């Protein structure tokens, strides 16, 4: 098994950390396949089942909460299951996505499993934000770092003929290949345009146009698409269940759909606000003459226009902090519309102060 060459005794727990889109999930699946296939009569068949998510000794855990992983996500699927012997393999593998979202109760429930696992148990924790993983969890894992992919490498893999736009999408993705691919689509282009309109309108004092509504519409559309996908999965599962279990499954499916929709809306708005942050940063780069550092290469003319109108770079830096604060607030389940509206007015106020200071 190539993945396990030279690895005499795999650790019981690993923390794969690095920016989103750097291959943590793919490597985790390949590593899980290698662990489960070791000693198997047909390793290829084991790897194929792992790729389909159909191996009984592989458990893949994602958060069911809108913004956090709950005790229920860990209790039976991981803690209880880790005490039971494997079904087919000599090992059981548990992959836990977004380990930084484990709430305190869920993390505490996992501690004993991490401290004293059965010899056949291997846990692979994935995180884009290793600093937010609870120290008691992180300290019990071997760390494997995934570095961001170069923008030029990502751009080469994207579909499209506009090289400058594809490179801009790659740079705006900050090393996340999946996000770059999303930005390169028509929906991603619409999100970019809406985010840029939001921040530019706010700085120009055009909040009367309510530029946040465009972002909200795109986020709600993303949530609706995710909810429809979740509903189709529930309906497919219902056909396989006994009649007496269907009502309960429908209730649970409806609740899961609401959470999925919420996560999709939040992710979309977070991406949009991230683009707003980068727009402001690019304005500063243009103003300082560091054109080689800008991300939105295909929007250089607009950036130069905004940078020329910027009298006080310090206000732009404050704007970046305001956008970052709004992103944090969205993760706390505040009203999405109120958070965006408040941000627009705060950015407008900053621009007004900047113009007033320049005039004085």
C-alpha cells in the first residue's frame, strides 16, 4: 500500500490542517482506504468501497448543527462505535470534518476516545482553522499540515478561456481550489459582482440602493439549492425504510434540510464578505503601487478608480476590520439582513469621515 509505505505503526489520531481546498479530504479518504485495506484479500475492492462511502468500518462525520458539531454527531457515530470491533477490516477509521466546530460538550465526549482508543481505532480530524481546535483535542493528535496551492497551479485546472479572470478567481480563493472553481462559474461570477457592488456602493454613500439585498438573494438561492438536494436524498432513503419508520425519518429530514439551508446561506455570505475584504485590501495595494499583490486582476480599472477616490487609507483598513467583524457575527446566527445593512452603513460612515477629513 503506497500510502502506508514506511509507516510501521500508524498513529491512533491525526489532525490534517490547512486552508480549504488543499486536499485534506481526498488524502483522508486515501489514507482511510489504505488502513482498511491492509491485509485484505482484495485491496482494490476495499478502496473502491471507501471511495463510494460504502465501507462499514469507515465512519465519516460532518456537523449537523448550522455552525457547530453537536454531541449527537459524536456520541453514537464515534464514541460508542469506537468501542465495537470492526465488521470486516482489522481496523475502524473515523474521519471528522471541521474539527474546529466541535462544541465543548462534543469535544469533551471525544477526549476519552482520543486518550485511550482501542488498538484498532484510527481518528482523522480535518480542520481549516487549527487555532480554533480545542487544545485538549489537538494535543492528542499528530499534526499534518497542508499548504495552500499556488494560484497559477489552480488557474491551470479551471475551465474557461479568459486566463486573466481564471487567475483572479484563483488568487481570490486564497489557495482553495474548490472555491476557485466556484468563483469561476456563472454563479460565482454573480457573487463576485454582487460583493463588489455592495462594498463600492457603501463607500460611495449609495446605501439608499440597499446593496445588501443582492447578496441576500444569492445566499438564499444557494440555500434553496442545498435544501432541494437534501430533500432528494431524504426521499430516496424513504423508499428503503419500513412504513412505520418513515414519519420519523421525514421529521428528521425536514430538520436536517433547514440546517443544510442555513449552512449554505452562511457559507455564501461568508464568501461574499471575504471578497469584500479582499476588494478593500486590493484598493490599498493599488494606492501603494503594489499592483503585483492585487487579487482581482481582472478588475484593475475599477480598483484604480476606487483607490483614487480614497483620501485616507486608514479608513480603508478600518473598513476591512468592520467586514471581518460582520463575518464573525454571521457565524453567531444574527439576522443576516441586519448584519449586512449595518455593515453597509458603517462603511458609508467611514467614507464620509474620510471625505470630511480631506476637505478640512
